[in-house]
């Protein structure tokens, strides 16, 4: 059933519309609703930027520091 639902181009357009609408809505309204505890939180889109750069940091740490530790050689299981 779910395959038929997401094959319709109209359904996909409606889903994209609501996704973009709520992202834009939260982008502009949430900074006005939150209480500011620290000065850095008053920067526009602080939490979005912080999350983005934290994600990049985690990916880079995993790629360059953790991967060499847990990685096995190609012929490890042979």
C-alpha cells in the first residue's frame, strides 16, 4: 500500500510542500518563541548552525580518528 501512495506525483508534491512550509515556519517562528539564556543564543539561527557544524564535526571525527581504529584490512575474513 505504501508503494502506491508514494508513486503518485501529486502526493509527493503535497508532501514536499508541507515539509518546506513547516521548515520555513519553524525557521522564522522558533527563534521568537524560545527564551534566551546565553548571549550567543540571540544569534539568528544559532541552533540550526550549531547542529549543522556539530554534525560535520562528528562525521570528520568518525572518518579520521575512529575509522582507522576499527577498520579491518581487506583480507581480514579470508
